[in-house]
């Protein structure tokens, strides 16, 4: 599946791993390789540029945690960013003691009927009791196809050969299954009409009759980034709760299809990977990207990074709370509190603090942190470990190196010292201290 993308990303990573040293030129080359690979897989140009810009910035700016090589760190950044491009993981949230109704939407040929049969088997295997309603009255043979495929997994299919009115079939089907001990009812709908508007109207009527727990949109992955407009069009008629992308086995545009669907904000829940009934997989962006990049290689890097992250945090927190904070620790804390939403979310959830932090104050803080990032980057390793070394001639040099006036360097040092002494006085209450020192 997605062999082209896999090979080209694999080649790009090999270049990094085999290089004798990492420099800006190599990172730019990696970025270009990734761009080429994603564009060939029909990922939208804007998304490609966004992701490779972040890749370059992070690869150049971020210092790998101690113990993780620069090369591994860059591979991990690529893994993180590609996973982000594909959205979050999500699964069915069936409510107990009721028949959960799922409508399958999608245009003709997208693989809807196949997906209905595949899902029926998949969910049955998980121990659910499933019933199916075949309401695709437009495509000849859809009902027979559904019955044949579901027969093997002993799933009952309700359909009416001589009725052309889908909403009434759905209504009758729901009545038929009423009282049966089913957890899930899957409803296959038509994917085509003479006029597009007729199709959307019918979806609307079926939606009203069904009152579904979930509308699942089935999209053919071979259409690549066009998935975006297709998903949007359906979403306007029925709120789409999840997406299934099919035919990823036979599409060179699979990357584009996945990225475009995720960009609509819809969750990709499952992917179709072949014509056989078992060719359906639960979709996990991280696992998927892991496979693309060669899971065996990436897993070791991820495990190591996770271990180091935890160890690093423990050591750091001990150092901070014992009053031995260095400049890196100080900056780490600042970055933690300015992480998007974290400070505002935290304060909003505390009684009496709700709404206290205004967005412009947050912006000011972020400005400050980004200024200070440059200043700290202009310090030597020794200066960061022991900021007391920083005398007036060093302040001059740091100011010159960072491009900010001496006054700003002094301001940073003052804040660092205040924070450190407060940390000594009130162990573990670094958050409040940092806030107060930031003028909040
Ligand atoms: P519908 O019109 O949306 O109900 O589409 P169908 O379920 O009849 O599927 C249309 C065609 O796509 C059929 O020939 C299926 O066998 C094929 N198909 C469906 N899903 C997949 C898939 O994941 N991979 C491949 N290669 N073919 C698929």
C-alpha cells in the first residue's frame, strides 16, 4: 500500500541516517525530498509547504534531548509532523443498550456497499450484533452484492427488491429490526441519482427517518486531494462524523486522499485496503506513518525519545524545585506555560481565574518568549548552566549576537533571578511564580 510514497520517504530518511553530519543544507534537502514525495502522492500543495516549513524550522531550532542523536531527532520530527497531517485517532463510541444506527454515505463506486459488508464482519468479530439495511435502490445489483457478502458472516440484510424509495426502505428496515438484540445497524444508501441535488435531498430524507448516531462518509482514495471538496459537500447536507477511505491498496494518490480528508476536520476511522471482505483496517495516524517510514526503524527512535523525555523531565523538575534552576530550565518553564491554550485553559478551569488572561496578554508573553529564545541561544553553554557568569561585557556580546538591545538581556536575567529565588522559597510553586514575574 502506498509503495511509491513509502519508497521516496524511505530514501529521504536514508540520506539523513547515512550522512556524516547534519547541516542546514542537508535539512533543506530533506525538506525538498519530503515535498516531492508528498506532492507525488497528491497531497495539497499548501499542506505540503506547511508541513515542510515546520519540519525545517524544528529541525534547525530544536536541540535534541540529551541522549538522542540529531539524526534520530530529525526523523522523529518528520514522524510527528506527518502524523499531525493525518489527524487524530478515533473509533466508534457505541452506546450500550440501544441499536446504534450508522448511515453510510458516498458517491457510487466509492466502495460503500463493500464497506458495509466489511464493517458488518469486522464488528461481528468484535462481538457486536449487527444488522444491515440495503437502501441503495439506484445501482442494480447493490442489494444482491450486500446479501452475498454479508451471508458469510451470518449478518441479516433487510432490503426490498421492488421498492425504489430508499427512505421508506430504511423506515421499514428499522421497524423490522425493532426489538432484535442488535448493537449496530448499518444502512447502505444510494450513491447516485440523475441529478446531484436529488441525491442530497434523498440523503436528507434518510437522515430524518433514521436519526442516525453516526454518518460515515465513504470516499474513494484514488481521487486524491479531491476528497476535500467531496467531504465538504456531503458534510453540508449531513454532519459527517467519520470517514472511511477505500482503495488505498490501488492508489498512488492515497497520501493526498488521507491528508485532504483530515484537513476537513473529519476523523478518518477506517481504511479499505483491498477488495476482499477482510481488507479493512482501523486507521491510526501514528501507526500509519510508522509503517510509511518503516516501523522497525522508527519504533526504536520513538522509544528512546520517550524514555529520555521522561528522564529529562524528572531530572529537570528535581533541579528546579531544589532551587538549582539553570537558564535552560527557566526557558523550558516559560515555553511550557505559553504552549497554545495551556495557560489560558489552566486558568479558565480554576475558580476565580476564569477569563483572567486576555488573548493580548498571552500574545505579549509569547512575543517575550520568542525574543528571549534568541537571547538564550546566543549564550554559551557555560553561561546557560551558570547565568551568574554573565557580566556586563558578556551582556554586550549576547545582545549583539541575538539582535536585541542590552536592556532586554538584562530584563531576562532579572526575571530568571527572581524566578530562581522564588523557587527556592516556595518549592514546586513555579507556575504562580513565573506568572507573577511575567507581569500577570
Ligand atoms: P458503491 O457503489 O459505493 O457501493 O461501491 P462498491 O462497494 O460496489 O465498490 C466499487 C468497486 O470498488 C468494487 O469493484 C469493489 O470491489 C471495489 N473496492 C471497494 N473497496 C475497495 C478497496 O479497498 N480496494 C480495492 N482495490 N477495491 C475496492
